[in-house]
């Protein structure tokens, strides 16, 4: 049976100004969308182990800057080796094609004519102020926008960004990440 991906995002307690090591940033909330069930999930730090089965059954873990940020932040919480999980990082793909990074919000605006509901520093403020509902909503909104961007790229074979001439096209081939015969073969870390 073919497996399907999940889309994830997480928010942290600290910034890189406070700690250079992603493993020290701490997770406040993590959100996920599971293609196999068409369900959204939001987990607070003490529930983060509930994300493990989703990660381990997914064909790919999809996100925006997950290889450099989300998964290194997640590793201290995960009893297995996070680098054994198959990922598709949309930002890494953009950088490989364009030779530079683009902000998620810029790509979403150009491609979907939508915008993020906030930014990472605002999420840290929500945490410090105890605004858990706003924090959970922000994180889940990022997941759903990333999913919508991924779906757009799957369907149209391109996404967009704005440059000095206006709206520019990035040709993408993401179909291999939606379903894969070579699905994630992560050794199960916990007895699910």
C-alpha cells in the first residue's frame, strides 16, 4: 500500500538570537496535516509524542524550511534519528532552482494571493503571553498554507514569486513526493 505525506510546522520558545543551536530552541506547538486521513492536528509541547506515528507512517514529511529548522528543533523530542525520515523541503527546492531563498509569505502571496496570519516572532510573543489559542491557530494556518502551496505545485507544475519585473514562475515537479513506492522506511521508535 502506498503511503501519503504529511505537512508540518512548529513554533519555538526561543529565537536564534538567544540560542544558535536549533536543538535548544524548544517547541511550543507543532501542527500537521495528514493526507491519508485529511485531518489537521495541533500538539502542544507535552503532546509532541503524538506526532511520532504521523511522521513514521508518512511517505514524506513536507514543509517549508523543515530540513534546516523544524526537524533540527524537533530532534531532541524524538527518540529516533530524525534524519532517517524522508522529507521534502519546499524552500530547499526553491533554493536549488533559483539559487536563493524566498520567504514563505512571498511565495504564498504570489502563488495563492493569500498571506500568512503572522510571523515567527509573533508566535514567540503568543507563547510568552500565554495566548495558546492564537499560537495554535497561527501554526496550523502555516501548515494549511504550506499544504495549499504544495497542492498548487503538484497540480500546476509551477509556483510563483515576485521579482523586480513582477510575478515570476518557478517550474516544479513535485508529484514524486505525493505518493511513493519507496515510502518512508523509518524504523519504528515506539511500539505503536
